[in-house]
C-alpha cells in the first residue's frame, strides 16, 4: 500500500467506525484492516472517541420550553401572517416579558395544541406545577411525554408552569401521580 | 404514534414532515422532540453561546415548519434540517463578523502508535471531552456529526457545503489534534 493509499484509508476509518460507508468503501477498509495492525489500533481509538461523544449527552438544550416558545411564535404568525419571523419572535418575547401575552393550549380535533390569548376565558382545566430546581430537562421531557402533557405557559413570577393534558384525563389521579414524582415535581395542583 | 410502514429513522421523520405540511402541530411536536437535541448540539459545536444557540434553534424549527410542504426528499430529512441549521450559523457568524475560514490549518504529522497507546490509557472520559472542547469549530462540528450523529462524509459535505475530501481531512486532522491534546494532558497528569 502506498503512502497515499494509506492516508486515503485512514480518512475513511471514522466513517467505517460509524457504519456510514457504502459497500465498496467498507470492503476496501476491511481489506486494509486485515493487512495493517496499526489501522486496527486506530479503529479502537476512534471507537473510544465515538463512545465518549455518544455518552456525553449532557447538553442542556431548550427542550420542552423551546417547544412552548415555538408554539407561541407559530400562533402569533398565524394571527399575523404578514409579520416577519424576527419581528414576531421579538414581539412574542417582549409581550411575554411584560406579562401582556399569556397563552393557553387547547386540544382541538386531533390537530394538536392550538393557542389563544389568556385574556379569553379558560374553558379547560389545567394543572399548575412547580418543577424541582434539580430536575433536568431530560427528566421533565420524559415526564411530559409519559403523561401526554404540554407546557402552555410559564414560568410565572413564582416559577409555576401551566400544563395541558388530554381530554378525559382524571385530573385528581394525574395530580397525585405528578406529586409522586418528587425528584421532578415540587407541587402539582388543578387550576382553571 | 408512528405508522408501521415507517421502518427507518428517516422514514419516521419524513412521515412527520408530511403531516407538518398539513399544519399538524402534533407532528411538529414529535419532530421537534426527535431532532431538537441533535440540532442544538450541532449549533453548539459551532457557537459556544447557549443563548444564541437557543435562538437559532427556534429559527431553525420555524423554518422547518414553514418549509415542510416544499421538502422534496432529495436528501435525508436529517441532512435537510442540518443544512438549514448550518445556514443559520453561517448567517449569524457573518452578521457578527465571526466567519473565518478554518481550513487553512497546517498539515500535521499523525501521532502514530504511541498516541494510540496513550488514548487506550485515557480512561477518564472527561479528559477526552475536555480535548474535544479545544478543537476549532469546524473540526469539532465534523467530529460531532461523524460520531454523535453517525453521518456519512457525503451527508456532512452536503450540510456544510464543502467538498467531501474536506470533510474527510477535517475529521482526520481533528483525530490527530485530539491525540496530541490527550498526550499533553496525560503527561501533565503524570507530573502532578
């Protein structure tokens, strides 16, 4: 194998390690691996790097809070189609900061949550919850998915969030279940 | 939640996009939950500011929602979404005069077997993660896309709009830089 071929094979190794090579390249790398022990060592190292990166899934992303923000922006965009995205986002943020905009989610015809201004009457019960300060975004996301909940507003000045839930939910049981999630939920009460 | 016909992650995402094109917000929620963390991680590998990344993430998903009806399936959904995210990052960096060509990194010697032994001994994953943080953004991005998202070099080239050879070279150099960083840290640890 020439130095150039060796380098070309080395450049393919990361993609062999992640399983994304096409058949021809995969076979080419596998032939080279059989013939060169040093390449096998590099593969072991690359797998170590891949494992460390896959395990380091601890980035704090916006999660459910980002999704709630998106719903607010989409709802405003629907209401004001001519407003640019940037303007809409800034307006939504500014409005939320001054407390002028509060949105609540309502399940409607299987089409997911639809939002409307809080100044209108709340015609669906909500849950008001406080998340534990130590709860991770991942644990909050998991809890919301398990109980089919959506954050529709919050946090309030007291750190409370409003959650919507599917129609027909037994709210007493849901509240009890949430309160039992003591590592994630500090308090859970019916509202509305 | 998903149809039985969806057999691959890309199939699942395509189904969700198809429903999003019909303004199905429930599909949007599922799509967001599938893609939010990888996209945020992608953004964070280019821009280290979590607040800016959260804003860009918001913009990316708004664009995905708006563009869903026009998705033509010529690339995988993941590649398409990351391409949108990449353009957001480049636009942001250009507006903030942070755009640099990082391909002008000099060729470096590979570290050879000694370095491979070194990483074999590097049991602490923290050390590897710390070294990942020292990589320049384009290198870190290439490594993250290769090992966290398991993307092919062709997909990465499409997302980042660079030749396939450049992607392979970036990952190759990143691996060498990681090894060098690990060697330095191991030596420093021995001296302690």
